[in-house]
């Protein structure tokens, strides 16, 4: 299956991936959670992209690619997962 995720599923996968990378509780993460408050630096964002792409592939059968410019520009978890719902799936 190759398709973009719905917003709820994208946020769930994104929270799981970010929690894995930063060793946090995913249930505490919301779309408006500021990445700076979590200490998500550029390395963490690249690791997030790898983790969320893996989760999307293994849990949903969806191939996702998050563009580097979107990773750099993201200020919140919602910003990070937006490409998953906006044609970021290929």
C-alpha cells in the first residue's frame, strides 16, 4: 500500500518515532509540542525521519519520505508530521 496517512495516524506514528528518538513517553506529545522544548536538534530530527519512515513502512505498509527542508523548518511535532498527510507518501 502506498498512500498518505490521515492526520490522526500521522500524529500517532510521529509521536511514537519522536518518543523513541528522545527517550520520551509518546502519550505526552501533542501536535503543538515545541521541538525546542524537547531538545530535538538537527541530529534528532534526522533520526526522527528514519524512525517514522520505518514505522510507517512496518506498521502501515506505507513508504514515506520527509524532505530535509521540512525537517529543518519544523517548530512543532505537528510540523514534523505534516508531510505524512500532504502527499509526503510516495
